[in-house]
């Protein structure tokens, strides 16, 4: 595994991770994210429906805890995890735990995956000295990259965590990729990219889907001189922002909901015959309406999760494509301004 940087702007890194896969001919763009899976399967989706999503990451995330349950089966199968889960050509990243069900930072295991690139874990909690010591000592080891652990948490500690993150990445070598776990919200992703993080998990679209919601945030940072305010779905972002805040405060069952999504279980979508996001090219938006998804949700149809997962994954992967394009054209600040205006 080799990191090739093409551009570094104010700490933000643009490039590719090369020499991936069994033959070493695979690459992955950074900044980027992993494909979140449950034991090798994208939640709610078959491999066929997954292939209908544009921009699916080259690397899928597995969890060691779930694989351990199938240890005897895999040992008897003898043809590898990739083929067992039906993804023989995919790049696989095995994490210690599922980001949707976080465990305390520092969780370890004594199992070793042979013939795999080992990622060094940076620990130390909120203590600067311990973080830097962990970074320096881990950098001495023969690791292929670094996992920044323990930076997820309460938004009130965001300033502290970002200060720690800046110091830690500054102490790491530039030629190896940095992955952060537990951070997936669009606004937090951009903050971490500005501090030198390369790869992220993609569990956020799954959490949104499980709430019966759809990602609708805008990441089109290109200026439009004919409009004084950026628009999405025919609604001014400022109006949408206020509406989302009001909804979060008044809807008890959606305490975890963010301003980047809409709750399609709400009755107001019963006769809304627009796509989830106007102009979206995903299968769901091209073929179905908000009203139909609302119907599927209130009748507890399994298809609701399938269609929402297809949209939310594609929307999220499109966000990362937009990040890379913004870095290429030196417009990341405009993208961040747009995302922060929609954040709550």
C-alpha cells in the first residue's frame, strides 16, 4: 500500500492510495470513505441493487467481531472472506468494531489476520502528551497507515477533539494514509479533512436510513449569479435550515435526526410527488416519489429501507466526490461554508 499525494492545501490532502489488492493494481481516491457493510453486505441491499449505485467506494468495511462468529465456517470454506461474502474483487478493510455500535476507545483483540496490511491505532484519550506519544511510537512500527481512534463523541467537545487531531496528524508521516473511526457527519468530515484525515467510514447513511429519513443536504458549491441564495428542492437553504431545527426540537422520536436529512414518515410527505432530491440520479429519485417512500414507511414495507439506502449511499458518496473536486479547484472553503450553513 502506497500513498501518492497530488495536492496539499492548508492541511487538506488530495491523492490516491495505490498498490492495493492481491495484485497491487487497485487504487482508491482520497479524501474518501469506505463502504459500510454488515458482515460483508451493504445494509438492506443485494449485490445487484448495490451495483445500481454510482460512486461506490473501492474498499468495503468488515468488522472483526462479526467475522469471528463465522470463524469455523470460513476455516472450512478455505477460499477467503471476499469470495465467501460474494465480493471477491473488492478491497476489504477489517475494523475491530462496528461504528454504528461503538465500544470504548482502545478495544483490542489478540487475533491476527495474516497476509493483511496492518493499520496502527493512535490512542491517548484527551491527553495531548499521550496522544503524541502514541503517534510517535506507532509511526515507528511497520504499519501501512494509521487509525485515529477516540475522536468521536459529544459535539460539545468538538473544539478539544479538533485541536488534538491537528497535533496528532502533524506528528504522523506524510506518506501513509490516515483513517478516522466514528466520524461521519458531513460537517465533521470537512473539519477532519482540514486536519489531514484521508479516509472515513460511511455508517451515517445507514443511520439515516434506519430513522426512515433521506439525505437532502446540498453539496453543490458552484456559485450561481442568477440566485442570491442557494436552492435545493425548490426551498431556500435558510428556510429549510430553520424548518429542520424546529422539527428536531418538536419531534421526540427523532432526537438523533440531523439537519442534513428529512423525515419521510411525517404526514406532510403523504402527497409530495417530488423525488427525494431534485436532480439526483439515483435509482430511487429517478423512479419514485417522496409520497411513495412515505407510504412504504408507514406500512412497514421492507422496500422502504432498500430505496432509502440506495439514495442515501449515492448521495453520501457524491458528497465525497464533491470534496475531491473542490480540492482540485481550490474551492473547499465554499463547500464548507455551504455545509456549515445547513448543519445544526
